[in-house]
C-alpha cells in the first residue's frame, strides 16, 4: 500500500481537477505512487467526487494486465492526443491481449476520463466533399 499523499500533492491533484485536467491528475498520482492506471483512476475519481483526503486508498483491479510506467505513459499519451487507434495498437502490443479486449479497454479509458474524443483516428474522410464537388460539377456542365 502506498503512503498517503502530502497536502501539497493533494492540492496539485485538486488543481488539475478544477482545471479539467483529470488525465494529468491520474498521471501525476501514478508518478508519485507507482500504482497501476486503474488504481490511480479510482483514487482521482474518489478525490473528485468526495473531496477526499490522503486517507483514500485506491482499490485494486484485475481488469487489465500491468504495464510498465513507460508503456502506460505511451498508451495514455496516445489517448490524450486523440490517437485512439495508436493507443489500441500499443496496448495490444504491450499486453498480448486480443484486439477486442484492447479496443474495449482503451474505449473505457476514453469514456471514463472524457478525453480523446477528437483526433486523427476519428476523421470521416473526404467522400462527402468529393460527392459534393461531383454534384456541383455536373450541375454546372448540364
């Protein structure tokens, strides 16, 4: 079990939450404690919803295989940049889990953290623009 956070550390986490930087708070907590992503998320959720003190202890979860700090940072950074596909590929590569499990985990992180909604992996393509140009072009030459 990790030692309780100091008051200045809790203040930093609360400031991150006030600024809408939940992912930053989770990453910061992981750096300070060395805990898993799920444990850090549970702690930050408790801090956010209950105005918790240093006595809040994260709950453990077997929902995901442990990753090294560097590997988890890579996955979280990809999510933060809106690169969902990259995050899924990284998680799949690091854990050896199935594509479905990796996708589900990344999507649950995105949903729970409320980040990564827009980005290169969520583009719609150029088909609507090409179709519009074809219609306009055919109208002009009709």
